[in-house]
């Protein structure tokens, strides 16, 4: 069977998008292409050493899928630790280099690196190269609520994938639990506090490992091309409750500081954050305070057959990140939040 899907008049992308924003139909369609979205072949994973990309690589490997990790520098320990073939890849390189990266690739996991705002220059050529090479599925790591926010780069990428009739699946995750174990790790470890201007809002955090599990499913099982999935956890937690769970797991009090927006931004400013970053943070936490991210769902459970990871379990798994140097150890799971 040819790797390039055939055009079929049974799919009408324009009318389908206008009537059904999730653009699902039978037979499986993506912008007019009738495609088969299951089977063997190499998956190229961009951002493979990152929080989500590394989880996608691990889950695909566990399912016996051939994985190629697209990395900026194959010599780094993080890249070598992936345990899969590495391919030099840089979103800043030319379109011809993007085409080279697609050699032998059957499917593509695509994400937008946070520093990249000009997706037309840096991501669209990658999408074009995937189509030219006959890649039969692009799974794009998008953003929760992106369909309602045309100003985000993720919206532009989704629109381009639709417009170019690229067989694709959109994953739209909520806030990552891993934000607490990365950008917030130092303040929790050193100051025993969570310092974010989230007010009394709630968030249905998602574990990036669950995103990896979902991605592996949509790459290896039929029926996912042309679909968009909002991925949230099954618990909606306020940051005060988050701090309480962290305190339970760490064995010491952790408080939610609940700073005002300007106090939070001033701290970032003093630490050297650029103006563009401050603007993004202002927008993010205004959205959070509006409770846009508060709604939990069971999409992870429905797609993978397992419930989404609870925040308590995530905290247990990452406990050492928040412990002072030289302090660690194991902890048995406690009651759920």
C-alpha cells in the first residue's frame, strides 16, 4: 500500500469544519485525505529530550514502535539516554534540512518550542516537508482552549495543518504537573512555598507522562486522525491544596504564597526575566484566575484505559526534586487528594 493517501470525494473538509469543529467523520479523513492511521513505521519525535517528548519516546518504545529522536545536539547525555536512534534537527534550519529529517519517517510528533513565536517561518516548513515525504500522520502538541484563542502560535499551526490537508491529530493539554518540578522547583525546595498569582482558582493539572501515553495510543491505534483531544487530569485543585499535598509528601509545611500579580512580576523582573516573558506570564495567570483550566475530564482514561495520574502520585514520584541536597528517600502512597 502506498504511503501517500488518496484523494476521495467522500470527504468534504470545508463543509465538515464549518459544521463540526472537531472534524470527525467516517471513513477517517483529514482535510479530504482518506487515510489509514495505524500500522508500523518510524515515528520522528521533535523535542525528544523535553518533558513531553521524552515521555512520548518512552511510551512508543514500550509499544515496540521504531522511534527516531529529533534533537538539536545528539552528543548530550539527555539525548543519548533516550536509547533510540538520534537525528540532528533544529527548527531554525532551512526547509531543505527539514526535508532531510523526514527521510524514512512514517509519522511525526510535532511540538512548538517555547522560544519560537514565528511558526510560519520555523514550523510550517517542517509540516510541508512531512507532506512532501508522505508522512501519514502528524500528532501536534497544541494547547487547551486554543480553538478559542486565535492569538496563540498553536492556533496558527492547527489552522495550517487543516488548510494544507495534513493528516493530523491535535493534543490540547492543560497545565503540566511538571511545572511544579521544574520552573517552580527551587522556590518549593528552598523557600517552602508555591509563589504564583493564581488567586483562589483551580486547575485540572495533567502529568506529561499521561500525554506520552495518549500520544503512543493515537500513533498506534486506528481512528484518531482528524481528532482533537483536550487532556486534563481528573482532579481540579487549587494551589492551596497543591501546597498541602506537597507538604504531606515532603514531610514539611509548604505554603501557597498567593502573591498579587504585580508582586509576582516584579520578582521575575528582579531575576532578569525579559519583558516578553513577563507579558506571557501575565496572560497565563489571568487565564488561570478566570478558572479556564479548572474543568477535569476523563479523556486520558478513555483513550488509554487507565486513569490520569493524581497529583499526589506525581508528587511522590518527583519527591527528591523538592528535597534539600542530600535528603531523599522513598514514600508510600497516601490517600488521594
